[in-house]
C-alpha cells in the first residue's frame, strides 16, 4: 500500500490567507483543490510538499458569475467538473467546455476534481508515473530525482506530456485566467500559462501564485468541438486531444477565423497554425477539412511516453482533426 508522506495541512477561508500561507511556506508548500492529481503524486513521491494548503473552504473560488452575452463569464478555479457539466450557462453558451469536462476521468472523480486543478495538471510520462520503488529500480528520470530522460536519453529537456482535457478547449476559445499572489494580481491569456518544450517547468505560473478565475469571453457565435483519443471509453487520460473552434462570416458558410489545438502529444498544448490558415477564407467543406487535417498531422510529433505506439498516435491526428471539424459543419 502506498501511503502519503507526512505534511502540515491548512484550510483557509479567504484567497488572501491562502496566498499568504504559500508565501510563508515557499517551495515547501503546495495548493490542493480536489486532490485527485496531487495526492496520488505524493503517494508515489513525485511531489513531496511539507505544507499543503487546501482550497475547498474558499467560497470565492466556487462561483460562476457574469453574462455570456455581454461581459463574459467568470468561473472560479474551485468549481468542480460536475458543477461545470451541470451549469446551465455553460451548457447553453459554452457546451464544448461541458463536453470536455464530461470526458475527464469518472463521475466520482468529477465530483472532486476542479477546473483549476485540471488546468494545472502535472505533466505525464510512462517512466515518471510509476511508484517510487519502480523508478528507483530502473533509475530516476530527469523530471524527478534523476539526470536522464528515458524517453529521449540524449535530450536535455523533459518530454512529459501536457494531458489535461480542458486546456486545448480553453485555448481555442481565447480564455484568460487570473493569478493572485501577495500584493499582486495579473490576468493573462491561458495559452501563456504553459511553457514550451519543458515537461518539468511546464507552467509560467509562479510558485506563490494562486489560479483564482477562468475568464470566458462573451459568446460570439463560434462553433467548437473536442475529440479525445484514449484506450477506454472512460477514466483514461487522453493520448491525443483535438480542440477545434471556428468563426464564420455573415454568410454563415465562409470561415473567418479558426483555432486548432492539439493536446497530449507534447509538453505543452500545440497550436496547429498552418492547419488553421488552411481553413480561413473558405467554406468548411470536405476539401478544407482534409487539408487542415493533413497539416495538423505533419506538425504532430508524439513520443513514446504514453499509452499506444507513438507512430499510431501520430496517424490518429488526421482522423481526429477531421472528426472535430466535421462536428462543426453540422452542429447539434
């Protein structure tokens, strides 16, 4: 049986108190919301904070407020995935967010896991995501306690993948996030939250910053979808996630703008920029979709560090991009 290491636990009721506690704890501290990622990581000794600051008692982190038609909607980082799925505003104006949340893990873990926790999910790798004794037996890896990346032994960087389902979706929608630390608040586009090509320092969030709000833009006529590849129909993390979002001209046929974001194939969400360009200024027909899927396939370079063979995962980029875009041709 894997047991949690010893730690000091705090459960503040205010955001200001939480960030103050983190400032005092320094690198020994860690925030926790639902705990569905952190606590298993602690049992495997991947993360070993001496101070854990629970966020579940902070009411300000559990609110969904605003107007989807005017100012946009603010979702507290502590809103659970179940609450996100069941919220009527999200269902009506941002259905793709509920769709992605519904595909995360299982209903039981959706009751515990939060939107903020999903956005800050630790990067994953077949070598890293083992218990302490296994990792010690085969030698520790670059991400934790070692100096070699066993996925790419000659690499100086960690290739653990970013595999949160909501991340590609929220980047495609142009969402912003608020980060709070003692005496400071900042709002950034969510795409800027993720580092490029680094599975260890995979976030640009400072250690003492708390993710407090996810700021959804006003609903302005986009169509968006999310397609997820995994071994089983439930529970599993994605080994490929495709978020697609398009805006149409007044004729409702010609694509004015488009976003295609690939998840779970690199240490950061991958924007398929060339594929996006191939969609703009033309109808979203079979030829456009086929061309965009081919361009997305060309840029995808998954490595052998998650489920399934990496070559097959690359081949799956093409049909999954086609699936995501075809859903936008005939929205429900």
